[in-house]
RNA sequence: GGGUGGUUAGCUCAGUUGGUUAGAGCGUUGCGUUGACAUCGCAAAGGUCGUAGGUUCGAGUCCUAUACCACCCACCA
C-alpha cells in the first residue's frame, strides 16, 4: 500500500531521482564501443551539447536548450536506441578574460601586473572554481547526458584538435597572415570578427569642410565626413570621373588641413555624385571602402591610431589625444583656419563591439585569416544535397545567403586566454614555422631562438570542431568511429553563422562528413512583454528561482510546450505556475490511480465486458499515442506536449476518472478491471510525458509499478516492468480499429448530454448536491442511453430512480425543462423553476441558432460544394444538417405544447 | 537597400498537406469541498484570425499588394 502525499513536493524527489539515474548509468549509451558485447551495426543517436560559457550562470536560454535536448535524448533512449548526449563547456575567450580581469581589478591589479603566464594560471583557477557551476545547474534541469564524456574546449585533446585543424588549413593554403582592414576593439584591445560587430543607429554630425588646392589658388573641394579625426590619415580626395564640377581638378594636389600634407585628387566611380558634396576623402587606413580604393589607386596608407584608440605620432599635434577629443580639437582648429563649411545633424550607423559595447575602429592590422569561399561552397553543396536539413526549413535560405556572401574570417585575437596560435617565428632568419607541436629549432637556419605568435584564436575556431573534437579527433578513436557523425544539432538561431555554419564547414573539411543530419533551431527567450531580458532592464527571470519555487518539471514543460521551432518565446512566472499546477494534477491523477490499484483485490476469474467509458478512454489514448509519435517525428514537440496535457487533464481526469469512481465502487471484477485500465492508461501516458517532465513522471511511475506488482496486475502486451521510466519502452503507434471511432462518437454524445444538463442546472441555479429527475427520449439511441444511465446520473446529478429512458415521448412531461441533443430529448424535472416565458425564450433562442445553421448548410449543399467537394466532406455536412433538422423539429414540438 | 518572422479572445500564445460553428493557459463572471487534486471542480461571457484584392465549391491556412512591430544581412562619406 502506497499512500502518496496530497500534493507533489518536487523537493523530495528531484535530486534523489537524478542521482539515482546517474548512478545506475542510464545516461550512458547501452551499446558502447568501449564495452564488451559492443555491436557496431546498431545505429546510435547522438547529440553534442552546445557548450555553455564557463562564465555563465544559468539563464533561461540554457534552460530551454537543455530541456529541448533532454527531451529529444530521452525520447530516443526510450525508443531503445543507444543514446549519447555529450556535455561540455566553452572557454569563451573574451568573456572569461574580462571576468577575471574584473576580479583582478577589485584587488587593484591589472593583467599586465601578473604577466601572461601568471594571468593564465589565474584564469584556470577561476575556471576550477566557477566552471562547474553551470554544469551543476544543468544537472539540476534533469539533463541526462553522459558526464563521463564531458569536455572542455581547452582540454589537451581538444587543443590538439585545434592545432591539427590550424596546421591542415595552413598547409592547404586556407589560412594566411597579413595586413588587412579589420575591426579593432579599443576597449578589449583586440581584433574582432565581422560577426562580433553590431551597428546601432545614433544621432551624430556630418562635418563639411574645405580641401584647399595646393597651388595656392584659393580654390577648394568641399568634403563631408562623420569622423573628422580621420582627416589626419587621408591620402587622397576622390571624385566621380564624370562629375563636371570636379573633373578639372583630378590629378591636382590638395592640402590636408592642419598637417599640410599634399595629397592627390583622384577619380573613382565608387563616389556617388549626389551624396554629400560629391567628393570623398580617402582614408585607406581607417575605412574598409577607402582601403579598397587605396589599393586600386596605389595610395599610401597611414595609420593614425594606437591600440587604445588614442592618436599616434602620425597625427602631428594631436598625438596622444583620445580619438573623440582629437575630433573636437581638430575641428576647432580647422574652424579657426576658416576651413569649416558647416555641420549637419545626421543619423549614423555606429559599429559597436558586441561584448564591450564601445565603438569599433576599422584599421589595418596584421592578423591571421581563414579563407572561407571554398569551405563555404562545400557546406552549401552538402545542404543542397539534403545531407543536412534545417528545422524550421526557412533557415536554409538564410544559411545559403550567408554562405554566398561570406568574407574571410579574422581568427587571431590579442588576448591571453584561449588557444595559442601554433605558429613560431625564428628570431634569426625570420622564418615562420607552423607546427602541431612546439618546435625546438628553426628548420631553415637551425636556430633555437624561436618565439611563438602571441595571439590566441577566436573562441569559435575551437567551437567549430566541437562535434568531432569531443570524440578524440584527429585520432580515429572508437568513440569517434561509432558516435560520429552525430544526429541532431539543437541550438538557437542566433548562432547559425557563428557556430552552425562553421561546424558544417569544418566537419566537411576535416572529417569529410556532415557533422549532423538535422539542425533544430529554437528561438530567443523574452519576457512576458516580448522584450529581451537584460540586467539593466531588470526583467531577467532566473530559472533557478523558478525551479526552486515551482519545480524543474514545471519550468521544462513551460519552455517545451510554449515554443514553436525557430520562433521567439515570451516567458513569465505565471506560465510556469500554470504548469506547476499541471505537474500537481498529474501527481494527483497518479495518487487516485494508485489507490484504486491498491484496492483492486484478487484477480477475478471472468473479465466483464468493457464499458463504453473504458473503450472510449482507450481509443482516445491510442489516438494521442499515435499523434504524439507523428508529431515527434516532425519535431513538433510543443503540439505533442499540448495533446498529452489535454488528454490527461480534460479526458482522463475530468471524465474518465470521475466515471471510474462508480465502476470501482461496484467492486468485484468490474472494480478490478477498471483499476487495471486506469493503470494501463496512466502507465502509457507517463511514458509519453516523461521527456517533458522527467521527475514527477519517474516518481509516479515507480509507485505505479510497485502497486501494480503488489496487486498482481498483468503487464501485457509487455513482458514485464522495466527498471525505471527513463529506460522504459516508448509507446509505439497503435493500429486503430473502426470501432474506436464509434466509441468516441457515442461517448461524445453522452458528454454533450451531460454538458447540456449541467448548463441548465447552472442557469437555473440548482445546487450541485441536488439530484434531479429526468426523462430521456430517443427513438434510435435508447439502448445506448440505457447502458450509460449511471454515467449520466453521476455526472449530470440526476436521481437514478427518477431518470427514465423512452423511445417515445410520454404524455406527462408538462412543466419540465427540456433540451435537445441531436435526436435525444431531455426533460428535467425542476421544481420551482422560473416562469414559462423564460423557458420559452431559451428554447426559441436555441431554435434560432439551429435554424441559422440549417439555412447555412442548405445553401452550402445546394451550391457547387455538393458537386466539387470530396464525397466524404459533403456527407459529413449532410449528416450534420440532418441532425439539426431533427433537433429543430423536436424543439418546435416542445414550443407548441 | 535586401531578407525573415509576427499581426488570431482583455493578456500570452497554439493552429504543417486549404474542408466549412476558430483553440489553450491566464484573467473575468456565476456556482461549488460527490472516495485524487482549491496547485481543484462545474458552467458562462469573450474573436468579421492587421488591411485590400485574388485563386478556389471552400482561405486563419495558398497568391499579390499594403500597414505596423520585431529581428537578420549589407553599411554612402
């Protein structure tokens, strides 16, 4: 006998259940290449977890992907596939370095005080201390991943993979080093990639000024700029070749304000004649377009910025000033010299660093780059060939678009935390050595004076290798051979370019295989008003708090059911609360079922004929199982969850359990088989629900199992109880029989009658406890009604002895309240009901509604619909019309009495 | 400038081969402790599915145009 507490207290179960799962090894694939009896022919199901940053405290975005992946993993595990989910964390170069620098700052230290080695050590310390926090929180979410295979992007093995990848790309000529225009982050003091720059619209100024001709004629070319300080780096002024205003000036020299350098006027058709003054100052050192123009015209390139965005010695009198100070000062000086024409307010698109938020400066710098076009084309081809599909599909186009316009990727970062670039420079002969392992001497001159490139690689360089580096690549390990390529990549659409695209390119390049066959993309989580959550807005919802207050299952269910693939999702505590109620509902369904089983008694020798209710709930359950299977195969987890929820609450709890109470009270074989039926439905539904709410289902299922065994209930068609729900068999599709539909149809009629009677009771304010007498009349359904009399009485509050069922209307119905459901007439004996007028009005209203439906259907069936629509659809409408007609006629009769 | 998503009940959202009275949760209103559940039950109110055209026997669902919101890509000084 199991007595469960009245409400589900998740605190009692979550931690314990998780520990139990893990200790029993359920998170590990049952078919493992490192174990005896391994069968390589069985296809595994594999997900590699998008590694969260070690800096991260768990946020709802993590909670969403963990819940989603865990759902997919649990589903496949229950289907019996060897299932592996590889967890891990990312070293997150910039983010982590900043975090540690912040910590140092509190001690009054800068990283330079420590020096590189000590600083790196400090970061490792930090990682030891805080890096496990996030994985601990992921456990709390119920993630059933194989923690023995946990990886970190800076692990020795994965670092080796990074060097291997770098060297291979270099040897193929796909990695090169050179001066290029890059995005420089003065705050972070490093180069960043194009993807790490965000543009924000901000009000600013367009400055108009004079570029005086060098010939002293006093003539000038008017030029406009948004960044006056870059004037100091100008090496030409460009005009459109066919611009009549300036044509004659092409080839002449003009003078750079203040510093007096003479530069040429050139012609280039990049210049738009209509924009600004039609003349463009060219700063090849600090503008991507100017850089290209400079290349075309062989212009010199002047860098005016230091790494911290102060001006350097090329800025003459402004050297040492911050870029914005210099802008102000220079403009004042130019005004004093009469070079200023005007200022105009102007909407700027300011490039800002995604991380630090400060303004990015484009400048020319020597960095390492990956040549992308050939990699991208290969990736695109693979997707076109269907080797990888995106869910939802629309992201395929976005993917192609990026691949077609891809730029080379700047991969070097001027940071200390990350994968050091595996390149050494000979201090004697200047040779560049690119190697997998640290070289001892220069292969060219033999010198041992080698210095490694000080830079590290973009964090995403190692992330791109993740799907295979976690399995030991470049070694052909047994894990790599069995588990790679993986199955599904589940992640947010916001990192398609950063990560998904690069994984695909890298995998094809290095392993020759697509790294996964499906990319499932989820959306971004927002607050209840659709705004992005941010600390400054103060609208951040902490998943840990939610879990603590409402339970992990409630949070998971909310995230899983509230989202549609690829769409953003608004989350509020209210929603989680609603699902907390659902977990409690499930708990109480279990509580009821288990107590029924405990009282089931001895197995009787004969099995009674199933009631309509029994057949109905079973048929409905089969429908749900089949739907859920279909939906899962199409990644429609939200809809599947909703159907499970609806079935459990609205069909099973609200109707069937209520009905079962009477069946249980009847005792004997009826009670026994009712309990058995309850157990079977609950067992099946817990299986379906488990991937969503693993804890409450696991807890309940073990009680259910215990009770069933104690009661000696059979488990067929299964041969016995599994060890635990997490490894229990997933419900396969059922074959639906045509009588299933009949059960559902018949039962719906009973439901409609019950609802109709309840409705009237409510209208007439009849106390729920008060039983009513009733007369039911139906020519054709009398047998069905008779068989369901008890159900009707129980659910609609009718007095059993005063409830009569006829095929013909008796005469003594005077003064009873009536209603019509299809061809069934119901007369309720309501003493002390309202006046006849009100009753008349009610019937007339109903009649009106029916008549409008009838005329609608008559018109429909008289039109071309009858000829053109499929016969099945037309017949259904005809049948409906017939039903309405019968009902109308009955109401008319009642009105005429 | 190019592209994507959204616009459905007071609020937050479902609605995948177009099928004919459009669904849920929350909120609202009225009743209520029958052998699990007040984290509950019963009943009810509430929507011309952004707008305008079109295709079709039939459109929330497909096509065209358009408005507004959000986002992505590109970045004309």
